[in-house]
C-alpha cells in the first residue's frame, strides 16, 4: 500500500499540491559524532547548578519533547514563567522561544543553562565542569579537532542534536504523500474544517506552526493569569503585546497542556478556545471533535533515542550545589 | 585474546577459584513485554505528584544509576535523607534501601512513589493516573492478560526491568574469567591490597557488596551530619545502630558521591576514609592510588537503554500538581 502510494505521489504530486501543511522529512545526519556529543549535553544534569536538571528535564523525549506541566520546574523548584515548547521539529521554527527572542537553536540552547529560574548555572562554571571531565575533553577533541570547550561549541553540539529531532511519517503525512487510507473520513472532515475555519492561516508549513508570530486573543481577549506579554518584550513595540510565535501542532496529542500558559490539558477544549479567541467563532461539539481527530493524525514517528552514557566527573570537577539558592 | 581467555577459563576456571568477587553475568530476558512496560514505568514522571520526577530522576541510567548528588531532590525540592544507591546490579543485593527495609526490588519500588519527601504521589492516585491512559491499559493487558492496573503489577513490572540492569564485562571480570591482560600490574596490586587489607571481608560477591550489613565506623566513628541511623530503625535493636547494607563497588567510578551521606566526590579519599574507620588503618597515598585504580576496573558495560516513549494522557487523566505542597 505504502509503495503504491509513494509511486502515485511521485507521479502526480497531487495530494500535496496547494496544501498548507507539508510533510516532515527524515533528517540525514552528516556528523554523527557531533550529534552524539550534543545528545550527551542535552541529557547532562551537570549543566545545571543543582546537578539535577538537564535540557531533557523540560523537553523530555519520552513525552513528545515537553514536560507535560503548565509551566516548568526550575532550580530550587521555582515555577517557570511559560509553558515549555516542544523540542521536536523545532528546527522548523522561524525563531526560538515563545517570543522568538533567540534566532536559532544554538542561541536558544545557551539560555536555560544560565537562567536563574531554570538551570541556574553560570556559563563559565558550566564550561569548567565540562572541561574537568576527561571524557568530554576527548569528545570535543574528536568533534572539533582540539579539546577546547567553549559555549559556542557546547551550544553548537546541542543544536545539531536538536535538529535531528523530527517526527516524520505521521498518518497525516502518509496521506499527504498519497496514501488515501492513512486517515479516516472523520479526520479528513476535520482537516477540511481546519482549513475552511481559518486555523491553517497560522498553523501552516511542515510543522503546522512556527512560520509566523500572531496575537493571542486576536478576536476576543485570551483570559489568563500568566504574565507573559510576548514579543513586545523583544521588539519594544506596543503592537507586539500578546504576540507569540505560533506553536507547532505536530505531536499535539503528546504536548499537553496547551497554550503559552498551559491552561488546559483537554485538546478539544483547546480547539474550541482557539476558534473563539482567534477566529471569533463558536465551534459545535461535533466540529470540535472532527478537528481534534485530525490533529491527532499529526503524531509522527518519535525519534529513537539511545540513552547516552555520560562521562564521569573526577575529584577536581566542580561539585553541584543542589540546595544552594 | 578474549576467545583464548574464555577457553582458558572454561578449561581451568582457575582465575575465579577462591576469589571473593565473582563476575556479573549478562541477564537473559524471559518476558520482554513486561520489561518494556517496567522501563516505561521507571521513566514515568506521572508516578509523581509533580508529574516531574520518575525513578530515573534519582537512579539515572545515564549516570551509573544514581543522581550524583549527596542526597536526592524530592517533591518541592525537598532534601532527601540519604544518598541514592545505584539501581545497577541491585538484583544482587540481599535487601533494598541502605537499611534493608525492603526485602526485594518489587517491595522497594513502591516506596519512593508515595514517600512525601520523594515522588509524593499516593498509590491510589498513581494507579488512577495509569488506569486513565489507554496506552497503559493496553500494555498491562498484553503483559498480565487483563487491563487491571494495581500496585502489585506496577511494582512487578518495574522490578523485572530493574533486574535487567546489570553491568557485565568489566575489565576486572574479564580478568577473573582468565584474560590476564585485562587489568594492569598496578590494578592487580590494588586488588591484592583490597584483599589483604580486609576490604573484601565486606565487599564481596558478584556486586562486591550487598551480601551483608555492617556497622559504618566499625573501628573509628564515622563523622557525619547525616541523621540516618541505619538498621536500628528496621529491627529496633541497639546493636543495629549505624549498621547499613554494604554498598556495591561495581561502577564505583560512576556512582559518586560516596557513603550513605554522599560526603565525598573523591574516590581515593573515600578509600582512605573507609580503611581508617572500618579497618583502623592509615593507607599510604601509594596504596590508596592502587586500590582506587583497582576499583575503576569494576566499571562494567552499562545497560543499553532505548528511551521509552510514554503513552499520552487524555483529558480525563488526573493532572499533576507540581506546585502543591
């Protein structure tokens, strides 16, 4: 079935023509040693002041690349300011963070390490930790030609690993590529509604999001107690108040709770809310069900991650400070 | 070389005869579906009140099965009472926890989930979370014949997974099995000292530990601010005060910091301290170096873990309470 569909797709390209969402493509890894090093650093709790938190703590690859919490837990159990976005398919985002304040994944990766509300470890100390560990010195030498460990290399390796975290072969993508039976009639109806109701105006591109910024509460105010103000904090322009990066809908079934404030765990409710505040329309329960069914077809093949083994500290390694403020 | 050694070992068995430490053997998995389910549960943060902590948080399989902290971080960043022991080779322990209060891994697994200082989730609520998740219901049905999810099954699956976490093929084990060049002359001298100085009186068996309880501070008091009193809390007998399970030395290079209070990250210093307080002897620096070198030969092949994908919650799943006390 799949091969027939593939051939049909190659011959006609018809299924994809004019569709607002394009398939996620598998990633070819050019530099496996760098990606492996980046994976170690992504899982490395010694990049936090406590020695307990890693990138994977909040972008958990067992859980769709998120922490399934409304807002994240940081150093000393501090409550984070905003819902952790998924790292999956983040390579497709026009910029990183909800407010787009990092241009790319490499710039993003430096942020949480030193953020006092997140991993809370000064960059220079994080680098000293890595430099003290013989296994890391050897890996950096293998990847970069010498054993110098600096922030640029650390974030480069993390970013190159994160770029591999894509989720191809969702049922929707199989359908896009021509397998007409990959999604059900209800799901197709949901997709039609998704387009005709205007959702695809913002949720488009391979990630069904991440291609633009948009005001949260375009037609009606979005009620929230979350203090985030969005891109105004980056641009200083008043028209950017409550303007956020449009999040990806890929793997949305996994990346609850929803919205920048993580205010609901209920995907259908999230669809109804979005239709109301962004598009000024009340969805019927039946239509909300159909759109929700469509959204669940966007769950792709998750990255197969072999848990990295982290090279041991030595006596000279700076010790973590889990119970320091 | 390895094959020659293996044959030599099969023919003579000489290297192992009379040695206090026996090789760790690879584990044959009888029920891979149950082990896979147990792995999911081991990595499952929804077994904690916060939705953030899993077994792997403190028994991190990227880090030798420990959290590399003096004592662990629990719900709401509470400071744990004792150093987290490694889960690696824990099947070889005569009982679980430092004070042996759990008879086996299944009994142990139930403890941290409900401990208010650890994962802090009442068992009944943990079970309700799992029962609400269609993917778990299907997995329990596949493994146990019906989709009933109770504490016995949950802890059974976790324990069966943990039993697979062994670390065979350390250099020391290759030497034990007859490969005379698997460890260096210095490491052999360290092993000879380990035996002649009395370390092996307690650190014996396949795990080089875990076969008995022993008083911490047998010859000289062990100075610590940690309030743990050891097995007296289990048996009520005064002679069990400061008596703890002898920890494994397998993978000791990875499982810093050392002792039940996690008071040192320096393995050589730990060796010197143990020699002093347990055996009443001051080690020379050279002998401490040799014993330390030997101990590093006990690092085995770490389990190859494919990160589990956890089945998604649904709208009816009880939500985590990360910022509740």
